[in-house]
C-alpha cells in the first residue's frame, strides 16, 4: 500500500504516523525528543524515528514510504528545508530536509512549521474543509496562526506569516520575550490564562482548564480572568480579520478545549467589535493532536502529486 511518513516534532515529544493516499492514519507512534541531551540528540532521535517508521511501513505494507513530511516548531525555512531556530529544542540552522532525505534513502521530504502544518490539515480535512480562505489560530503556550488560501497555507516572504500572537493588543503592557510589550499571547494564550488564574486563585498548580471550570461554576474571580483573555483575543482577531477577511476562523490549542465557555463569549466579543468587516464562521478545530501529523502527511503527498488532495478524508 502506498503511504508516506509524517512527523510532528514538539518541545518534549514527537508524534508520527504513516499516512495513506486518502489521508488515513495507517499507523501512529510517539517518542520523546530527548531534548535534555541537547539539540544533536534531538536531531538523531528524529532521524532514527523516521527510519523506524520507514521499516515498519515496508514490513507491514509491502513497500517503503514514497515521501516524508515533518513539522517542527520555531523558525522554519521550508524552501531551503532548514529548521532555523527553536528555543525549546535548542537547535539552530539544522538542514533537516537534507538529513532526512539521506537517512530515508533519497525519498522526497517536506519540512513545515508546526502551527502552519496543523493549520493546513484543519483547512483541508478538518474544521475548515471547503473554505477557500480561512485563518487557523492555536491558543497554546503561545499563540500562532496559519493563513489558508485555496488549499495551501501562506508562509510569507520570510516565513513569519501568521504570527498573530505578536500583534500588540495592550500597548505598553506586559513585556514579551519577542522584545515588544503587550503582545496578544501575553494575555490570551493558555499559558497566560494559567498564570493569571494561578496568581488570582492562590494555587500555583492551577491552570487554564481549572480557570474554565471555575468560570462554569460562576466564580467571579475566574470570570474576570477569563473576560480579560477573551477581550484581548477579540482585539487581536479583529486586526487579523480586517487584514485577511477569512471565510472561516478556526480556533484550536489548549484554550479551545473549554468549548462554549470560550466560544460563546468570543463570538459575542468579535461581533461587538466589527463595524464594516464581515464576521467569519468561528469554529473549534476538530483534529486535535493529530493535526500536525495529518498536515505533515499532506505536505508529503503534495510532493508526489501536483493535484491538491483537498478531497482527502480525516
């Protein structure tokens, strides 16, 4: 059976899959990155894991993978196939595509940014399926986005398109590691909500999920923390909607797991802020933690066929 290798590399672990031509996940596996042993060990783990997947596919499906796709965090130069920088993995300028191509006996390899790759999957086979233009926003440790146009994701001239988390929504506000003050992700990411709720509740172990539960139970302190995050998120989204005019807005990441506790006030906050803009359909992401692998698989299949596999099923 013809298939491709898909790898989604995170800060602490890797998710991997063998993906069929119809988008089906034929085999899934997970592995720690080994980042505590340094960036060279992380790269070695990726190469070894990819080789194991190739061997598994050959044993179980009668032929080796036809291509591979890998999604990584940080700054990515997809055109050159280089993982430029990732603070949580400690690497710089890793020629990952070339290394994987060599390790996998010369098959074509695609390299993508983790959020844009996940956004590609959500757009083609997930919550944005059928939308010609969409914006995917992941609310996790930080906030990042993917701009989808006609079945592809826009990387930008320098690979930075979609960095909505660094739109300044509170000028002069909380310092951000990027060097600015008042960035959206300092107020509306899952990490920001977790920090704010831990401080307000007096429980250092409390996180965003705990805050959402407290909101649902009517806790006024939690409601204040949540409202602050939703208002900041709506302010950032209005800027993005004004610039991009997407048909569908897909919200994913840890904070989106709060469901209607997030989406009901967020839709209202966005509607309250629009003037001439058209409000997109605002929906939760549907692929969960498989989005990165599915997206990496789509990147791999795109190397093999000039046709857009937008009719694939999740």
